[in-house]
């Protein structure tokens, strides 16, 4: 994968076809709409909710299974949510991130189901955040990753790379067009506007992280593999892709050595999970702590009100920690 530039127009155009195939059991007719005339979209968690809201705007009513402040990896679906899911016109989720959601979606019987994991290429990332040779790509029928070990399966955190998030956005736009053809032109226009904003964000990250004193960052949650690969950085995760998993004493000792060798100044933690391990490592190594938000949910503790604001806060925090020149 080219990590230095945005996907070409041809690749984005190809995502339209992917978006169409991501819809399961779709008929040619548009989906039913609620009493208010809007398309009812159920999203699995914030990054999917944000896409639906940005692309659907006034034509959709968006709800989410993962409420603000809830850590999405460990989400349990309530009977009420199961019922709401079955009544949705469109379901937008990312298979492999939330086992409970995967199971509920499979049993929902909803006609228009969009799996974001099929709209871009998934990769397997090791602790340094780089794809393993020969292991990239999404294989039909795989159940996703092991939540305790990022290297055991595919990394689902594609939204933290603006380029891959753009691919997903393109596919979501195509899916909404198919579900609600009467408003296809508006969905297309909104998708194009969102892609322009993601292109600009990608440029900001490329320019902002091009010249830094260090390329290595340590984070509680190994969610930043795609971002690290895109911008030439090395992610060292304290835990795996599950932020609640506990690192071994050997891993903590290894990270202390990495911090010293690579001139690491900061240990990052996040807003939705415990900062205990990050602060322990920082204390043991004499490092500072700061926030690097995996954007799995927005709360009043988030450093921004939406995806773009939090991503720009992440960029500033990375620039500060890595010694941007």
C-alpha cells in the first residue's frame, strides 16, 4: 500500500462498486422510511455514525448501538437495541471490532447491511504498527481479530487513517444511494464534500509529521497501526487492540528499552479506557503522558467535538511528542 499519498481517483471510484457489494440481499427498490420520511440508519459505533450523519444529513435519522462513554470493544447488546436493529432501514458496522454487534447483525434480517471492513483493505499490524508481509487483505469468512493481540488478526482501526476512512466513506455513500435512490444526488454531493475534507486532513498529517526528531510513539491501545504506516511512524502498543488487556511485565520492560533507544518523550493514553498502565510506564521511565484518542466515541472529555477536531488534536499531540520541526 502506498503510504505517502492519497488513493487515486480510480481507486475511490472502485469503492463505489465495493459499496454496492457490501449491501446484502438488496432489492432494486429503495428501503422503507420512517414516519418522518427519513432513512433509519443504525450504526455500530461513532466512526460509522459520523459517516452516516455527514453523508446522509437531512435525509437520514442516525442512531448508534454504542452510546457515548462506552468502550466499544466490550459492548453488550440489549434486547431493546436488538429490536431497534431489526427495524432499521440500513445497518452500518465494522465486522471484527465488536463480536456482540457481529452476532446481532447476522440475526437481524435487515435488508441493507453495510460492512465497512469490506470497503477497504484490512491489514495485520504488529506492535510497531506495520503490516506483516503477506498477511494484508480481508478474507471472506474470517471472524476478525483476536481482541487481546493485534498481531493475531486483522486490525479494524481503519478510520484513524484519513485515506482508508475516505475509501469507507465512498462505499457508505454508494450504499445510501442504493437504499434511498430518490436522494442519490444529495448523497453523492455530501460524499464528495466529505472526501475533500479527508484529503485536506491527510495533507495536514503528511506535512505535520514529515520532519520529526523521533518516529516512535508509545500508546496504551494499539489502534494506530494504519496511521503509523501512512505517515512513516512506529507504534509501540502497551496492550493489544483491546485497550483493557493487561501487558506482561516482560512487555513493560521491553517498552522501557524502546523508550530509551528511540528517544521517546511521551506515553499516550486515551479517554475511554483506563490510563493506569500508561502512567505506570511513564513513572518508571520518567516520561510525560498525553492523550492520543482512537476516536471510538465522543464524550465531554474528548479533545474536540467531532472526528475532524479530535484528529487534529491527535496531530498536535503527536507533533509535540515526536519533536516536529
